[in-house]
């Protein structure tokens, strides 16, 4: 029994690291870890409580509140680390050399990680994107759901969550459809057959826009006679609407196309389709035969005259 107790005692006081005559033992490291984990939990709850009260009293936006929450959490964690080590009997100076070596190793091995961390701080400070914004990055479009430490989470119109590194939003072309407000201009292009009454087409397009509940009256919709196309007279309908999701604009444009098609059918306006005229230039008559005649034609042709 005494041997077991002695073994446990020796394990509990086992030296883990030593520097400049100072040692870090196992029980000190475990105690510091427990204090650190408890500090993480307490810091996270305290941050949530403080930010919630700040949002209520100061009216902070979600992106600003997230930046405050993250900065406050990092500050608290620094305090927890500085308190946990001395409480566990671990001198902070013992990690000076180890910390320098670790910083150099991490600097070379985790450049992308630190790039995304710094990019995340820049995104939260400059606000090129905010929670709820509809953005387009490269070929991807979605609604910003979260700006994290490493990546931004976008919610696409098909319901999938897309995780993009923070650095993408600073290094690539970014289109923020709702940076200052959620009013977006939509566009409908329609071609009608030549000979159609252009004034009537203008009136019907304006009627379709005016009757849609989600199309703004101010600024008003406008219709442009855009071009004399190869196959049609081209008209463009521009309108403004309020959107909350990437799919909203597509749904409004679809509703308008349904309405335009209905109004055109009621007023005998023909939506043009591509037409091509084919001219055949030949110096010989074209032989035309039914499917069962080519054989007879070939036999008659090869028959020698009597």
C-alpha cells in the first residue's frame, strides 16, 4: 500500500518542464488547466451577458455586438491565463524561451490560420459585410449568417451552408447587395415580334410592375425600348424591391414574367422567338422521293437501255 501511495505521490509531483532552475510539475499543470477551463466557461457566459445588455441599452448591430463579444472574450482569456499560472505555482517567466520558440514555429506553420484570424478582425472592424447581408464572392451568393474567427458562414438560396475563409472577402472581388440598405434593383428583358404596338407593350409592362405588391412605387419602375434586335423589339423593365434572402429577387422576377405573359396573351402581343431564313442556291433540280422510293429510283437509273 505504501508503495502505491509513493508511486502516486511521485507521479503527482512528476517534473514536466524545467528552465533556469525552475520546474513545472504535473499537479501544477493540471491545476492550471482546471482553472483555465473554468475561466473559459465563466468568460463566455459573462461576455454573453454583457453584450446582451449592451445591445438592449445601446442598440448595437449584430456585427458590432459580435466584434465586442470576441474582443472582450480574448481580453478575459488573457487575464485568466495570467491568473491561472501563478495560482498553480507556475512562474510566467518560465515560458519565455518556450514561448519564443513556439511563436516562431507557429509563424511558419500556420500562416494561413493567422491570415484568416487577422482578416476576421478587419472584417469586424471595417464592416464590409455584416450579419444578414446578401453578398456575392466569386461565383457564390448567399446570406451572411456568421463571421467567425477563421471563416464566414454563408447561407445559400438552396439551403446549404457555405464556409469561406475570411481572407477571401479581402482578397477577392466582393459584391455586397445590402451593405447600406436592402433595396435592390431588378431587371426583366422581353422581346416582342416586329409589328407589335410598342406603346401598348410599354403600358402592359408598367401595369405588371404596378400591380405587384413587392415592387416599390418610389423610385418608380421604368420601361426602356432597348433595341431593334435581330428577331424582336427588345424592352427592359427596371424596378426596385426589398429583399431579405437571395431567393427573393428571383421570386419577384418570376412573378413579373408570369404576369407579363398573361397580359401579353390577353392583348395579342406575341413574344418573339428566334427566326432564321434559309436560302438554298443550287443549279440542279432537287430529287424528292418517299422513303420507299430510293431503291426503285436507283434500280431504274442503273437499268441499261434496250
